[in-house]
C-alpha cells in the first residue's frame, strides 16, 4: 500500500473511532479502539512497540514506546489533551528520526473537530 493510501485509511479509522466514542476519554481507550479499527481493516498494527534508544553508541536501558505503528511505516502518536503543544509535533519528529520512519500522525481526540486535530509529520 502506498504511504498516501495508508495514511488516508488511517485517517478514516481515526474518524470512525472519534465518531463512535467522542471526545473526553483517556488516551488508552482511543489507543485500544483505534488498534481494533485498524486491524479490522486488514492493517498490521503494533501497539506500545518498544524501540531501543542509542546514545553515543550505547543502547540505553530504557526503551522508547511508540503508541501505534501501522504496517511498519506510519507512527501514530495519540493525545487526549485540552491544548496541543508545539512540543508534541517535535516529539513525533524525534520518534521518526530515531526509528528511521518517514511519516507520523499526531492525533488529539479531545477536540470538537477531529479532522483538524490530525497532524501529519514527515521526516
């Protein structure tokens, strides 16, 4: 699947989860529901995937955990917050850089308009 087609499919799944659950729930609820929705669409999904972090040629004891990775290509970073901070985009960009992935989606489910709360980040 092409990356544009894949992100389109993911956006549709995000919309369906939001439409069914609405805003105001815990991030973990949206994570589980979105993983279910993506899997039901036939996509490969990994939840809370550990990623080793290397600092000056040393593998740190603490792994980075990605919220969701789809088809081993797209990282999804979920939020359920009152206000999106600029650092959230930078956080996802760091995840992309550390993993070598090219595309990420930052999603805030605590919103009145989910379509404007999905931010595409490209490494």
